[in-house]
């Protein structure tokens, strides 16, 4: 019984930290601070991996909470991918412009 309570408490801590990371990643995306996102995303993935091992034993509340975090994380990932693609396009355009400028100089 005590082991189950410790496991449930640990799962709740994982979920809390996952929500914190999700919020922090979203803030960094909106402010254009991409440096720390990869580290936070790696940490987020580790937590998801740990949680998924116990997911079959979750009660309804934890499953619902995990589903909400999952949905929010997927939205964030799509936003991050879109911003990264936009930044790559801008970079490539600048790179082509500089290259063309140097050829004509």
C-alpha cells in the first residue's frame, strides 16, 4: 500500500513537472528564446517515458490530466516546428542574398 502511494505521489510530481516544462517551453517559444528548448524537450521526453511505464495503472483523474498535458505538448511541438521552419526559410533567404551579393561584388 505504501509503495502504491509513493508511486502515485511520484506520478503526480512527474505530471506537475511536465506541466511546468510545457509552460516554460511555450513561454520560450513565444519570446523566441530557442536555446533552452532542446534541453527542456529532452527532459520532457524522459518524463513521458517514465510515466508511460505506469500509465496502465493510472486512475481516471491521472489519465485525464495526462491526456490534457499530451494535447498541450502536441500543440507546442507543432508551434515549435512551424517557427523553426519559418526561421530556416528566413536564414536560407538571407544566405542566398549574401551569396548573390558577394558574387556581384
